[in-house]
């Protein structure tokens, strides 16, 4: 387990972040700092107090798991990590640079291969559907949007670029990331310096 630096709660004012938010698909080939990665992960799914995460969740069921594919991050080996919200830490999953393969799973969208960091939002539906039945599925998708928007805005705040990617083959991504049966990939966000 790799403990991450504490998130810095200061930044640009929210109106500037909203106004400047735009999808960015081309990144400089420069590394991200581990502090920047920590800040983005916190914005996406970090803890705001002992129980609650940064994005709202139906019934606080927290169905999302956030994977971080690190390709060019100072102080982190290339590979796939799982973000542990409570611990604000990373758990190493696969010790290999999978960006090129992930790019192939996503219709060769090259921004995935070129990004220093790629987030993969994965859902465990049953955490929510066991309380809300079929509507729970929709709730999980809505929650993913909340979380992804936090990433967009946090990236603006730090001068980084990102784009939400929904066009990919989920079965191929599942295989590549060695996800379990209950884990469903929903969204991919490549991130880099612009
Ligand atoms: C659900 C969803 C799926 C998307 N999928 C992709 C994608 O696969 N590839 C991509 O380059 N952009 C994707 N986008 C980004 C949109 O193309 C982008 O948000 C849109 O063109 C508006 O531009 P803006 O984000 O700069 O305002 C997606 C956006 C959403 C909301």
C-alpha cells in the first residue's frame, strides 16, 4: 500500500473552474507529481470526513471503485493501482504499463496512451441495487457523472487536462485490468499536462 500525500484543499475559485472546463485530448509528455495524482484521486472519490466521499452517492452506498493507471508519475512505478478512499492510498494491482492496450480497447483513442495518468471508474452495482432495485443502476451511472465532474474541475484548478471517455469495449477492459465479475468499467479519464 502506497500512502498518498494529503490533499490540498485550496485552489481556484469554483466559477473559474466551471468556466474554463473543457475536454482536453492532447497532453505534454511530462510527468505528473504524486501530489497532483493524490489531489485528483481525492477530488474523485476521496473522503471529506470520516464517512462521506467527495461525490454524492445514493444512500451513501458508494458503488464506485477508482483505478489509477500510472504511466508517467514521479515517484510511482508504471502500472495499475486501486485507490483506497479511506486510507487515501494506492494498492498496486498490475505492475505493467497497460496504457497502449487500454487505448486499443477504446477505439484507439490516442489520448489514453499518451496520458501520464488514466483513471478508470468501475462500478459494483449490487452495493446500490440491493437497496434500490433497478433504479439503483441509474443511480450508479449518475454518481459516476458527479465523480467525473469533480475530476474535470480539479484538473482545471491544477492546470491539467482531461476528457471523459465512454467509447470503449467494457469486456476487453475487464479482461485487461483483471476485474472481477462484479466490477463493471463505466468511464475512462486520461489526464496530463497541457
Ligand atoms: C458520456 C460521455 C461520453 C464521452 N465519450 C467520449 C469519448 O469516448 N471520447 C472522447 O474523446 N470524448 C468523449 N466525451 C467528451 C465529449 O466529446 C465532450 O464533452 C463534448 O465534445 C463537449 O466538449 P467539452 O467537454 O469540451 O465541453 C464524452 C462525454 C460524455 C459526457
